[in-house]
C-alpha cells in the first residue's frame, strides 16, 4: 500500500467524467454506514470547508487527479499513516474470521453454535447447596 497523503492535503478529485472538485483531506478510511463501504479518504470541499450539509465527502485514491498541496506531516503523522495499512489488514482478517465462524454456526444442525448441544445444563445440585 502506497503512502497515504497527509491531513490537510489539497487534492483534485474526479467527481464524474467532466467534473473535478478540490478537496482538503480530513481523515482516513471512513466507512459509509448506509452501504458498509470503506473509502481511503474523507475530505471537505475546498475552499468552503466543513458545511452542515453535506458534511464529509468520501473517495478513494484512484479518484485523485492531482495533488495541489501536500499537508503537514511530522513524525506522529508518519507513524499513524504507516500503521494504518497494518491495522486495516488485521481488521480485515478478524472480520473474515468472524464471517467464517458465523457461516460454520449457521451450517451446523438447527443453527447451534459449534461445541454446544443446545440443551440447558442441569443446575439442580448447585441450587440445593443454597437450599
């Protein structure tokens, strides 16, 4: 994965075949909760900045036509942008593991969780102790 652009970078992004917009990068890997899609960047329109509606725009690296200004980057910024790809890969592996576990559970008889019988344990002896 290539180096992410620094926060504050101004980029020209392809909106459609004929239109490009200038945006200021404000964040990394936002998720559109309506579709479940994760994008590379969140940004605000330049020169207007944060507006009430619409708020953040989301786009991927492939939509960037040009970088017009590189934002500020220090050691902290480098650590974050270098650590994001690894954290994202760990997240994806964990999500894939959970999906497999749910698929296995759903494939088991009566949708039982693997290793469980579905019967309630007999706790009579435990209750008699408190008699």
